[in-house]
């Protein structure tokens, strides 16, 4: 169950990622005219660096670590 919810590509993940992209474009447009915001923040580099592949890779690793520390929950993490 955990694996299906957090470490597999789903329609919900695609929608979430689309919302994330819309958000960083909106934030970038909002910050652009502000003279006191530095170039690094205006570029939204941290938000742009995210991807579904990166998310799935990180979640998969986190679930593997979780399984190593909590072996009694294997039934929740079936792939």
C-alpha cells in the first residue's frame, strides 16, 4: 500500500507535478519585478530542479530504509 501510494507513478502524481509547475511559474512571475529579490530566488532553481523521476527515486529509497527499520510492516509496502 505505501509503495503504491508514494513510490509508483500515478495519475495523481502527474496532476500534482502539473500543479507544482504552474506554481513555480506563478511564483517566478510574481518575484520578477521585485528589485530586492536576488537572481537565484527569481530563477526558482530549487523548484525547477524537481521532477517525477527524482521524487519516485527519493521515495523508493526512503521506503527501503523504512523497511529496514520496521520489518513488521512488509505487508504495507508490497510492490
